[in-house]
C-alpha cells in the first residue's frame, strides 16, 4: 500500500510562507533579515563544531539547519523535526536543492514527544519560535535533555508574547471605560482577535502564559546546567508602509490578519473609520512594533 501524500498546506505552512510575509516582496525581505539575525544569535551560543549531530525542533523551512551547515560545512548531520508535514516536505526539497539531503533526516513529531530520537544521540538541540506553541514546555525541555549526549548543548530563541496579551487586556479595560472613543474600541477588537485578552485566556494560552523567567526555570528544572538567558526587547518601526501588506500579515500563526479581522468583525462604517485613522499612520511609517525574544542556552551535565 502506498503512503498517502502529505497535505500541500496547513496552518503552519500558510503562515510561515504566506501570512507572515504579507504576500509582499519588500516585507518578505525585512522579515527574513530579522529572522536571520535571530538565527545568527542563536548559533553564536550553540558551540557549533564540524561533525556534530544537531537537531532543530520545530524547524519550519529549516533556516537554522541551513545556516549551521553554512557556518561549519557539510560534515554536520541534522535532524529536522516539526509537526507540519507540508513544512517538512518544503524543507526536504530545500535540502535536496542545497545538496544536503544525505546529511539530513526529517521527522514529523511534536517537540514534547521526540520518541523516535534515541537517548543521548545528539550534540546540539536548537529551536527557534517553536516552543512558544507547545503547551507542555517543561516536558519538551526534558525531551531535549534526554536526546542530548552528556555535554551536549541547547540553544533557543523564542518570542515572548505575554506583554502583547497584557496590552490586549489593558486595551479591553480602556475600551470598556465610559467615554472611550470608537477608534479605541476597534483597536481593541483587532488586538483581541490576535492575542488572548482576559486573565483566564492568557493563563490557558501556550503563547502567552509564560515569561522568559519561566523558560529559564523550565530548563533548570529539566536538569540542564550552565543555563543562560538573555531577553532582547527592541522597539522598531513597523516592517511595512504598504497598507495592503499591513492588512495581509499577522503576528503569529494562530492570529488572523488585520484584513480578516476587518472583513469578519467590523461593519462597513467601522472599516471606513479604522482605515481613515490607521492607513495614513502606516503609510507615513508612524506605527511601531516591539519585538521580545528570549535567547536561552544550556548544557547537559556529565561531559
Ligand atoms: C514560527 S514557526 C518557526 C519555524 C522555524 N523554526 C523558523 O525559525 O523559521 C513555528 C514552527 O513550529 C512548528 N510547531 C508548531 N507546534 C509545534 C509542536 N508542538 N512541536 C514542534 N513543532 C511545532 C510549526 O510547524 C512551525 O514550523
């Protein structure tokens, strides 16, 4: 019997290769340059060396692995793991195009259940913007420890969305106050569609219910040593001045785009008001975003 073809796309694939980039070439360049900086920083802390057995968990397109090969050459062997079959197919095709297929293995599995990966079989585990979506992060960190050889290293770079959720919550309180203007109400509905905006929803959301300190504590509790964490917070101008791209992008895979929010949740009059205020600000480059990234590196004891 032939194995069924994997689906051509899914939520993760759609976002990573589509909505994240706003279907806009200029925005794609900016986003890819930003991700490259995250990956460089993550690999700087990874003690990468020729001949290592590495794994990138939640690999997406495989950007971390391809950069690792560029840094130390084709003697690495890489395991690329992800829950998304379409993204694994995409990464596999890329490995072939790069002539690295023979050095790579692809595995469909969640970060907190690496069952097919042997104990102590790896020198380096990396993960970039993937643990954020895992509900049981302590369990994922225990899995990372299990698959590393003694002395093996973990290096990760994860977004911290908690403050975005707290901002959505604060907006909800502000929009509900007497005298709040109509635009604030629309801003609140946009943010509430993209981030949990109540204490209960924040506590239940894998992307919002942890801080960088929790990541540190999870790594320590899993049994890692030399755990080091740096939180980088950067206020940046919004990544696009194109209204079309601004409408077509969303901040994470579970969030609808602003265009979807406006189409599905605003009336015609609300859409007109929102565009009248927001569009000139976007086109004049007067909007800003805050990036919060936690870089964590650690070592498995017993080298
Ligand atoms: C924001 S993307 C990041 C992809 C890639 N690491 C990068 O840096 O471009 C999140 C990735 O995590 C994967 N993912 C989501 N939930 C996961 C889980 N429970 N276990 C492992 N990977 C997961 C998605 O399929 C997607 O590839």
